[in-house]
C-alpha cells in the first residue's frame, strides 16, 4: 500500500488536544497537593513542636496561596476538572482542621501570657522586687 500524501492533507482535521489545559490541570493539582502537605505539616507541628515557627509557616502558606490564585486564574474557575474540584474540597477540609489547631494554639498562648502577666503583677504588688527590699534606695 502506497502512502498518498494528498489524501492525508485533504482528510478532515481533528482538533488537536489542548495540551496546555492538561498542563494547567496537572499544575493546579500539584499546587493543591503542595498546599495540603504544608497544611498537614503545620497542623502536626502546632500540636507537637514547642518551637514551631508560626510566622515562617504563614509566609509559606502565603506563597502557596499566591501560586494557587495564579493557577486558578490561568485555568478558569468554570473549567475546573473534577479532580481539581475534589482537590480543592479536600484542601478546604484540611484547612478547617488546621484552623482549629491554630485556634487551640492561640488560646494556649493567650492563657500562658495571662498567667505570666498575673504572676508579674503579683510579684510587683507584694514588694518582692522593690528597690528597698535589696537594701538600696535607688
């Protein structure tokens, strides 16, 4: 069988697949997964690591949010594939758990600060730290 180049040229053309759409969807899913990992790490660290740097974590989350907003603009909200929509739903659920952990952490920090403030006020009120108690009248 011989190749007929003219027949191939005259055949109806099929629309080329939109590779950019697949790339955008894959990129969007990658960003969502990256955010989920960061949120999971933060939630675990808040619960277990006394030296966890919340400010640094907030910077990372802000960068991820920026990446996500750019990807969503590039993709278009009305055109989201089901996998991306499901990923966003799962991300929302993880964010709710993270928010609860952050709220508990903030409440604990506030309580400790109030206890420390009360102890300082009590110490100042009973004269323990007055200059006369140390024999000097500065």
